[in-house]
C-alpha cells in the first residue's frame, strides 16, 4: 500500500455543518485547529477543507451540498442526534477547556482524571459540544 500524501495521517474523519464556513472559524478559535486547506464555491459554501492539530487532520464540509442526498447532516439538523464523537489529544486539558468555554463551547463533561488501572493509563479528559452539536473529547495523557 502506498503511503498517504505528505502530512496526512492514515485516517482523517470528516464532520459536516449547516454553516461550515462559520464552523471552521469557530473550530480554529475555540479548539485551536489550524486551516491547511479551505475551498469555497461561488456561494461561499465549503466544498473541501482540512484542519490540523498536533499531527491530526479533520475535514470540515458543508451539509446538504449534494442535491438528492439525505446525508451528511449536522447534528443540529437531526434534533441533536450524534453517531460519533471525535477524540483529540492536547497538552493541557484544563487550559484547553477554558479556551473552548470562553469561545462558547458547551462543556458536556467537565475536566476529570480517568484512571484505567496499572495495566493501562491515566488521562485527564473533558467533553465539549460545538456550535452545531458535534461532540468532542479532549484528552491529556498523565
């Protein structure tokens, strides 16, 4: 198997928003992502994007962009339903949580230390809900 393109991990999830352009701006300010690629159509809708953080990569797209498709949809568009959550490792969970909270993230689970036992590991985590209802877990290995 050929390696992925330079700078790409072997897996890169995509999340979709009713207003992907606003979501990208918010994800940068609230969660600390950086924009690698941002492609808009003539109407200003996001047709492709790549956001990076600490060696990880996500793609953010415009929900409902393809006529006739019932997917992908933002959680906000389906009554808050979620079928996934994203997990991101950060250096300082508590500081990250405060930055996200200040930017308007709903903190669904406050920062707490999780001890999975001597055979595994201990980490500090929190859960945040973004502006359209996606759930994100941020983790710091202790």
